[in-house]
């Protein structure tokens, strides 16, 4: 089966997100526990300048889009599914941007945006595209992540 359009974009996003989480863990950006959990906040601290004063116009566009059109968080309100349109509290803009990309992933993975058909396909497409720009920026702007991504440091 050949994936097309939004399905192919979602697959690419999942693949890149998974690869980034692998890279985070393999280079030592891990939460301090026995569980092998990636520490996105540690990466955010390393890339603060990349997301607060983007060096690339493409990253600026992605940051602006995510801040102005953040993915919503699915919640249960009085026993019914609902969407919360509130930004989480974060220590920095980089941490916020990475958290919003994680929210894009969570909405897809946990079924908030797809039930046999795409909900808000135009918005979903743009969130996936801009999320990919952010993931690519993480790989390009962190030397350790770049080496792991390109299989030079494993």
C-alpha cells in the first residue's frame, strides 16, 4: 500500500520524531531514571538560541506558526472529549516549541486527530510540516544529535 498526501506526511513525521527520540537517548539526553526516556527539556536548554532567535527563516516561520496556532491538548471535560486551547507553562521558548511538537505527536498517536479520516486536514497538515521543520532544526543544530542521526556516534 502506497501512502499519499497527509497519510505520507504523518508517517514521515512519526518516523522523524521516533528517530529524534532515539538520538536523544543514545547521546545522553535522558531523564534521570531507570526508564529509557528522552529528555526533551535538556535538548531545549542546548538549543535555546535556535528557537528564541532562529538562525534560519524556515525555523522562524515554524516557530511563529506553532506559537500562533498551537496544537490543542485533548482533555476530558465533564465526561466528554474536548480540546484545551492553552499553552503550557514552560521555562523557555525552546522548551515550549519542543513541547508543542510533542503535542502534535501525541494528538496523532493517541487518536485525537484521526478516526478513519483526518480532522481539520489543512490545520493537521500545517502542524505536521512545521513540526518536521523543528525536528530537522534539532538534528542540524545539535552536534551530538546530528552525529547520532547520521550514525556516526552510536
